C-alpha cells in the first residue's frame, strides 16, 4: 500500500514509516525518539509468533499498527467487564 492509501485508511494524522517490506502505521503521534525506537526494534522474525494464525495474517498484510493512546475512559471500561 502507498503512504497515501494508508493515510486515507488510518487518518491524515497517522505517521507512516517503512522497514523492509513492512509499513509501520503510528496512530499515537509518537515522538521522534519513540518512532526511532520502534523502527530500530521492529524485527519481523521476533515480532510475529510462528504458530499464531493472527500473527501470520498480519505478517502477510505488511501493515503493522502502533497505538499507545490512552483514553480517560479506559479504566471505566475495564472495571465494567
């Protein structure tokens, strides 16, 4: 997918970076340091579990989403379940 297609899908405020054949989409507006850290630490051989069907589907898609956004209502939602 092109950067334009990813921004259309995930929003114009998303940050798109590339590592190898993977597009890393950051929805949480990471700092330059966090972005660099994610890029440096992303290793597909370690990121995906070999025996996990969901991991294999994500790996084949080539798009990895990062979002460490914290919402004020997170605790409420967790407490209700």
